[in-house]
C-alpha cells in the first residue's frame, strides 16, 4: 500500500492493518496515532513527510520501521516500545521537539543516522535507571546533530 | 491523633464493609469526597501531606484511610456524620433531619472522574511480556504470572486516580522500590508497564504514590 502526495489528518491502526507494507511518501500528516498498538505486523515506511504528531507510545513495530527524511514537529513519547523483529531505522529526519525513548526493548537493531534532534533524545541516556533502553542486537548512531544520550525523560 | 504504628497494632488495617471491587470503588470515592470536604485533595492525602487524613495499605494493596486518626468506613452513618460534622457542625447534623440524609446519600453516590475506564485489548499480555523481560523483577521472588496478576490489580485499584496521558505509580512492593506506568487515552488504559526502582527524573503526567504493598 502506498500513499503519496496527500494531506492526511489522521492515520491510525485501522488504516494500516491488513497490509504487509505501508508506504507514506511526500505527505503532510497531522497525526499518526499508533499508541498502544502491540504487534503492528506491517513494515511501515514513512518518507519525505511532515508530521505534526507522531504518537507511538507502546507501539511494537514487529516488522520494522523506516522513518526517513521527515520533519516531526511535536514531542515524541516512545515508551515501552521496541519488540521489533526487524530493524527500526530513523534516518535523515528533523525532530523539532524532544524524542523520549523510555524503557524500550529493541530485539532487532535500531539505527539513528543523519538526524537533527533540535532538543535532543535519550535513546542512549538514563544509564542505570530502571527504564534504561535495552538492545539485544545493538544500535548504531552516526552523524546526528543534537545529543542522543540525554539523562532526562522530557526537555 | 493516633500514629500509624498504634493503628496497625490494633489490627485496624481493613475496610470491614468492602467485600467486592464495587465496594472498594465506593470506599475510595467516599474518601475522595471526605478529602474534598475538609479542603484537601487526594494527591495530598496519598502523599501524606494532609493534616487530617492519612493512608496505609493492607496486605492486598488496598488503601485504608484514617480521618483524625480514626479508621474510616464511610458506609456506616456514624463515620459519614463525623466527616460532615467537621464541616457543618454537629447542630446541623441533628437539625437537618431527613433532608440532610437525602443530601448525604446523593453526595456519596457521586461518581469519580474515571468511572468506566477500561483496559485496552492486549494490555495484560503486553504487560506480561514487556515488564518482566530479563527477570528484572526477580528480586520479588514471585512467578511472572503472580506478578503480572498483582500488578494489573494494583493499577486497577488506582484506576480512579488515573488521568488522560501518562501516569506514574510509585511505591514499595515487599519493601523494594517499584514503579508502574499506565497510559490513558480515549477512556482506555492503553498500556501498563512496571520497572525497577523509583526515579527522580521529572516526568510528564500524573504521579501516584501507592504506598507500601505486600505481594
């Protein structure tokens, strides 16, 4: 499934389910709401989009996620996430607010490359806390602008 | 005012009239009403900042409230009168007669903010898979099934305190610091999490102290 060059107010689980892959390209999206969607069995690709609200609290991207060359405008609260059997790749995006990774258990790789985190993120922060993120197959983070090891849960 | 130790010493840690979950819900609602009447809110009470109300947890994790050192069991009229007496004075209680009792009855029937809040589909399964991964709560010495069941019960008992968005519940289980998360959206608890320790990081949303609980 491909959605291209559209203005989307709300995209949620109902729109995505039933597809093996779901590809959003060149869209302006007000809200992606995948809060509490455990076992999201879709390979989700979001590319060249402007997203106002990315709601992914407790979302498990089982078949992976590619978020590439997007602008994400609001605070992203990714708690209790991970549980991905395929990689989560976050590449070439601009996050204008803080990106909170809280107690995520990444079973496959997570890659953060070439992003701009204007207010930072805590993917590699909060060492020693009970909610520190864990990485079964490791992580990579290269050429990001902004701190990715902040010891906070919001900024 | 009696201190908590003397309250515990007389085996006063129970709500005699609370047999079902509905009883407990009503009991907590009545406690909130009482807090409101004396000019406090339940956050103050649960955090120990109220001068007149205090709280302890029983062995099942239920909260037992005390007003001026006396255990509250507001389903009995004498306790209701005590609570109202602190606001309206004993004379009004005597003179009000049936009209006052009618008012009293309607007051205590009022529902909480979160009446009807439910768990979203799959919450228990995801909680069980995520929260206990890697044996991170093995220090409690309990099976995953037991911890998952008791954890869900603990969140359910605090359901009336949850607000939309992120809720953090902190306290001690078997003397060990533990934290829970409950994320609420559209009238549903979308996810429940539990992690070791209690953090001093500033977090968004509501923080609830569930006290000391024995599992």
